[in-house]
C-alpha cells in the first residue's frame, strides 16, 4: 500500500494512526529533517478466557488452600 506522508505538526493535531489499514505506513517528516515511520501491526484477536487460563497457570498451587482475591490479582497484572 502507498505510504501517507504527514508533518510533525499534523501528527500533534490529530490521530492519523487510527485511519491506517493493516500493513499501511505513515511517514512523519519533522521540521529538523528527521523522518519517522509508523506502521500498523495487528496483534490479532485476544481471548480473555485464554489470558485468564495463562494467568492461573502461572500461579502454582503451593501449600494448603487459601482464599484468593482474583480481581486484585488481575488488576495487579494489568499494572
């Protein structure tokens, strides 16, 4: 796909990355001559059930049973 070219000022005043198609690139040309490239990369769909299974597998069963605040663990994992 063809690249979109914008200036640093246009980048500050909008969010052009939201309009990119998968694999499309934006080239940003700064006033000082620096050139940056932003490319959209899709990570694919994520399943919350798969992520929760992964999280529970990381917590090995040690010792006796005790109550676990799962909401706190998930919140800490996100931070």
